[in-house]
C-alpha cells in the first residue's frame, strides 16, 4: 500500500446482525485529493467512512489510513483526521469561540487561544465569535463544524453529507473552502447527494446497497457506462415515459420537469425507437450528453431491478 494514498482499503465488509451493509468495498484516495462518495441514504456510505477512519472495525478486509493500519492504528488515525458528522454536534448554548475552545481542550492542543483565533479568521467567523451556536443558520453551523475539524491540523477530512440542508450560496462557499484546503495538501473524502458537488470532486465513487458500483473521475464514470441519452419534449411526458419502458433500446426513462431523459446502451436502436415515436406523435427529440445523474439513476435501477421513474 503506497504512501501516495491517504486512504487505501481493500475488500471491506460489515454486517449488522444478518444485514450485509458493506460488501467488498475497495477504495483509494490520493493525498491532496477531493474524493466524492455518493449514494442514497442507507447505501453504506457512513459505515464505510467509519471503518476507513478506525471508528468501526470491519468484519473482514484490510487497509491503511494516512499510513496507519485501520485495524490496529485507530488511535493514531484519529489524531490526524478531522471528521464532520451529518448532524450538527456542537453545544448550542455556547458561543462559537467557546465551542472551538472546548474542542481544542479535548484535543489537548497547546496555545489554544491562538489556534481558536486562527480558526475563526480562516472560516470567516471572527465577527460572530461571541454568537451562540444555537442561533446560527445552517451555513454558519457548517462553518463552525469545519473550523472545529481543522483545529488540530488534520491531514485528512472525512465529511459526511456536510451540506445537507444548506442553501446554495453557502454550499458554493463551502466547496471553495474545500478546494483551498486541497491545494494545501489536505485530503478530503466527502459524501454527498448533490450531482453538482460530485462534479467538483477530483474523483468519485458510487455505492448502493453496500456495493461499490462505479469509481473514477466524473467523465470516466459517465463514459464507462456507455449510455446514449436523448431529451424528449412535448405533452404528457409521464404517459410517454410509461409507454417507452419496454420499447426497443430503452433502458431508462427519467422525467426532469418539462423534458424526458431517455437512455439506453444500444444507441442505434434507441435512436430508431425515438425517431419512430416522434414521427407518429407531437414530440421533439434532441440528442444530449449523458450526465452523472443519468448514470447514477441507471446504476441504482440496474441494481434494484427497477426500470423507470422520476427525479
């Protein structure tokens, strides 16, 4: 396992009772890389993250995190990792400054006042330092949580759906901060539901029902599925979606507002089917590039056995 990787894990498995929640997951995250970890709720993302940083012991598998064995080096890993959970987990009746000072005490950091002051300035929190955490909006709570993660100068950040429930402007600012951290050599593994965030990652992986279905750069993930995608415009697209489900060349139909995305592996057959449909009815068709959302919906449906839907 190479020092070039902040995370290098192989064949991780985890059961809770008789439920197999993570199934032979192998993953590598390079140092200084932003790696996106995608999948629906209950897909195994959080469990995998917790195993990779030594918080949870896998039933089988092996690997390293920052060069430490994930099975035996949990204490060392925790000293060099910043972990941001899904839920805001700080004290709402303390100020931002008091929260950060408390975290610094927990880490046993020297020169706490200087570190807290630097963290406040780094995340734009100085003007709100004396505001109670419980009165903060989602975006400012997010900044506080990230500041706390960075107090001990971690080499790796594990961020579990950090932008859930945060407005678009705050999400944008957060991702600009992540790229700044990456440029300083900090590795970031971030789980997300948002396709626009996935495209901001250097590499990404998609997990569903505990299975790692795809990984690579965004263009690689899209290209590897070899899907052809068309847009269809017209009236009663929901009815058309139902009618196309079993049509030749059609592997997936997904309704996006005023347009229907129709995808399939057999591009030539799909094009003929849609051309015949357009000639027979008042529909307009247009070839388009397959995007990440098309691919992830396709992967999820192939695994679950479903063939249609709306997003």
